């Protein structure tokens, strides 16, 4: 049976969305495994590498939150009522996100992800680059199953365009990140917001927009979901910046190591712009020193707090979170139960 687009107009759709997130996660991972199965014996190794990176090589391995595909499925289901037809899009989003992570790990020299060795440290840089390229290609292959499920060629082509435009933004954002890291001068706060817009907000926004455009032809509705996703993406990254310095390990499952690793996230960049001259000079010295001692980390955090960086970052995270909630409230196609579930997810993920 071919899926029919929902023509929403000014109508309020009151179908409930009471979805089990565990079911959505399991269905998403099953769809991913459909794409990354072994094709023949001679190439089985590269698919093993992909499943390792994704944490799908066994049931008890650390995995990502899968927040991007889950949000896309929720967006689709909040309009269409059943998430299953949108699963190929969800798989494509997660694979697309992960090809960039494989490459990021190489570019940043990261040796661990999700408490496991990164792919390049096990198999070498050439194989890891090739695996990342294959994950990208498979993410596009995943989208073609939408045609098999009855979506029109025009709809699938539009989704592919959105996907490709998002990948362009992602690579542009990574360029800004790498170029700024190589510079002696810290990135400006304004440029940081530009960068995270391309690297984080664009992908989350596209994930949510993809769910909406698969479910409806109403351009106003699609635009509303896009704005909702953009604000949510910015809030998500800023909240992560806070947790990277002031987060509790028992809440996040990871040690707050951004200061130890000298990562220049928003609180640090804000301090470079707004701290006193003495604190700014001291921060520059501490951030160029290798392997900081615990006393150095404590001093850096104290400088950040004196500059107002923590309060500024938290206020910005809250502002964008509240903007996302306002955009959600403006989506008249979402029923009351659906709205409350989505609100709960936003508030749960964005703890600022």
C-alpha cells in the first residue's frame, strides 16, 4: 500500500503519539542492519568495521543516543501516526551522522569514542577513511528503500536534496572548526555560533524536517518543523558545552573532560572575549600548556566562572530550548498527547 501524504492546511490533527522509544530505537537499528549487512565474504571485514563503530557488533556494546533518527521518526509519526514508513530516512540520518564521526576521529586524533577504541586506532587511517566513505554511500542507499515503500520519486528526490545540502553544511562547519583550531587566535563567539549551526543544528533540523516532508505536502508545516529542529539543535549543542565542563558523570555517563582536552567550546570562547585582561592572559597560558594538572583545570574553570561564561552559555541554551518549545506549540498538526511527549523529550535532553 502506497503511503499517502497528509494535506494538513489549517486542520488540526489530533491523532495521539504514544510511542515506545525502545521500539523506535530497535526498529531504527534493525533498518540500519538491513543496510550494513555483509554482502560477500571478500568485503565482510569492512561491514564488521561499520557495525563496530555503530556499536551494533553485539547487543551489549556502547552506542550513541540515536537522537537524530528518533527525532525524525517522532516528527513523522506526530503527523502520520505510524513511524514505520519513515525508517529508511531514520537509518540514513544515523549513518550520515556516523560517517562524519569516523572522519572527525581521524582529524581530531581521538583515540576513544563511546568508551571504545576509535576505528582508525585499530585498523589504521586508510581503512578508517574508506569505511567512513562507505558509511556515507550506504546512507544514500538507505534512502532508496523509501521508493520501495511507496513514496513518490519527487518526494525521495527532495529528501535526497535536503540530505546533500545538510552534508555540505556539515563539511563547511568542520572546515571552520579545523581552520580555527590551527589558528593561534581563538574563534569568536559569533563564528562559533555559525560553526555549530552548520555542524549540529543543521543535522538535527534536517532530521526533523525530513520526517515532516515525508508525512505532509504542507510547506508551512514543513517549515515549522524545520525551525523547531534548528532551535533544538542549537540548544542541544550548548547544553553539551555546559555538560562538557560542569556536567556530572552520573548524569551524562561521561567524564567532563573538555577543559582537560583544551576544547574551545562556547564557555571558553566567551571567557576569551569577556574575561579581565589578566584572566584572559592566564587562560591563554593554561590552554597552551600540555597535559594540565588538576590544579590547572580548577583554575581554568574558576576563570570561566568569573567571566560569566557559565551563566551566558546556560542562558543561551535555555533561550534556544524555549524557542524550540514555542515552535513546537505553534505546530497545530500535533495532537495534545504527541506534544507532551515531544516536550518531555526536549526538556529531558536539554537539561540546562
